[in-house]
C-alpha cells in the first residue's frame, strides 16, 4: 500500500518516530530558543539577523513551525526560505558553515541523545546545502563550489 507522505497516518508516523527519540514539541521549542539566543550573541551572524528581524517572538514562532514541519511533518510552516536567503547579500559558505557549527553545538548541549542529534543535524545540513546552492545559482549564476571544482578539474 502506498502511504501518501502528507497523509494523516504518515504524518503521525514521522511524529511518533521523532518523539520516540525525545524530539517532541517542547524540545523543538527549546532547540529554537537556545539556538537563536546563541545566534543573536554571535559576532558573525548576530548583525545579519539584527538588521532584518523586527520582531523576535514572531521569528522564533515561525522557526518552531518550520522545524515541526521538518521533524514531525506537521505541515505547520508555509514560507519561502529560498527567496528570503537569496535576498541576504552577506551570506556565503563561511556563514553557512558557522551557522551549522553553532546549530550542532546547540544540539550537543541540548539534544536528548546522540541519535536525536543526528535526526536533526542531517536535515539541517541538507537544507543549508540546498540554500547555499540556490543562493549561488540565483545570485551568481554558478554552481556550488564542490560541483564547480569537479567541473573545472
Ligand atoms: C548563514 C546562515 C543563515 C543566515 C544568516 C540566515 C538568516 C535568516 C534571516 C535574516 C531570516 C529572516 C528573513 C526575513 O524574514 O526576511 C531567515 C529566515 C529563515 N531561515 Fe535562515 N539563515 C541562515 C541559514 C538557515 C538555515 C541553514 C536554515 C534551515 C536549516 C534556515 C531556515 C530559515 C527559515 C525557515 C526562515 C523563515 C523563512 C520564511 O519566513 O519564509 N536558515 N534566515
């Protein structure tokens, strides 16, 4: 039987699997709050966010919805992350690497287990890679560096 990925049963299955690792709504809330507290204090990323986020409570609520969509298939997020990030001129590989390092450290400090940490880090890396690829294509009309290196080899 084919289960539609967004059907109620598939949604519930993904949520239950995550919750079995301690990734429940409360943990997602804690992760988001803890991560963006660090981001705001960060010398490289803080100013980029401060310039653009007018209301932090709304941004944090949006990011909780986003991560519930990713980790629980909740369908609670609707937005356009690609367009939003393409519009930020400062961000390149170094900023994404730093974002990921900060996110990983937040997980090391807060995740209920190593397995839970990986369940969150894997999609975070994939999304970061795809945002960076999209940024480069939109902005510069070029491919991500790894692919560029292959092309020019
Ligand atoms: C260098 C790294 C990054 C920077 C500086 C950054 C910065 C920002 C900023 C300033 C916004 C608010 C944009 C606005 O409302 O106009 C935003 C929104 C958002 N970011 Fe990032 N971001 C980064 C990486 C990531 C990554 C890796 C993810 C996902 C894993 C992510 C997910 C999102 C989402 C879901 C939104 C909301 C988009 C929407 O409202 O449609 N960001 N980011």
